[in-house]
C-alpha cells in the first residue's frame, strides 16, 4: 500500500483554473490589477484564506476587501477596474 500524498487545498479562480495559496499574489503586492483582486476574493470565498488572513496578508481594510467583493457581485470582473470606478458606482 502506497502512502497517500497530501492533497493541496485549492479553489476555482476567477478564470476557472485551480487556485492555491502559492498562486495568490505576493503579500508585498502594491499594484492591484483586476486579476489579483479577483484571485484574493475567490480565495476568501472558497475558504482558502479567511477574511482576516487576507486583510492582514495584503494590508487591506475590511471595507476595501468588501468593496472588491461587492463590485464583483454587482458588475463582474469589470467592476474591479479603477479606471471605470465612477461608471460602476
């Protein structure tokens, strides 16, 4: 009998591919593009990170994260574009 390999936890990312902790943006990320924001939201929604862990890891406020989540819910990924912020509010 072969030993079981530890299966790494993952969630489905915004593009439909598996997303692991290793795939998430680096904690020192300064430039938040749509894809990175969506990956962090997907990780929290899927249970890969807690809201508190995500906010701590990325130096986000809870309000900022919840704003990303609301934008995705209301407008999809396009809602995360900062250049279109006024259009989607």
